[in-house]
């Protein structure tokens, strides 16, 4: 369920983009799921068509959805591929940490610092 808070300082397109991205990442929206048309979602949420279009464009640029012409927009498999890349990188990082003898807490601090940049 998408909820747009009109009193929020966050623009509606960003609220929509963030909520759809979260649903894709937590798999509420599965790979291959068809999204509502831009016009339909705009009408359902009481938003301008351009607002929903911008959110969809940003999701597509991030590789989370793909538009297949007149067939519509779908949740992309790229999000799952990204998770697999992250798992692979984590396994490689864990191997490096083990080989140089760092403890888990230090390894996690290093990751947190890298993510904060």
C-alpha cells in the first residue's frame, strides 16, 4: 500500500519512489510483478501523472523497474542481481578479513564507515 503524506516536506514523487523501492527490496513486489500504469496510479493516489512518471523514471534509472513499451512497467530482475553481487562482495570481504586477522567488530566498523560516505 502506497501512502502519500501531503503535509510531508518530502516531495510526493520521492515518497512514491521510496515506497516502491522499499517494496521491491523487501520483496513485497516480486521480480516480474506488473506495476499499475502511470495514469492509473496517479488517479488512485490523487497525484499528477508527471509526478508518478518521475518516480517511475527514477526507479527505472536505478534498475529496479523496467518498462516494456505498451506492455507496461515491471519489477526488474536487476534488483535481485544487485543482492547477489552484494552477497558475493560480502563473502570476498569476509575472506579478506579472516586472512588478515581482523575481528568481526572492526570489520563491521569498516563497512559502516564505507557506507556512511
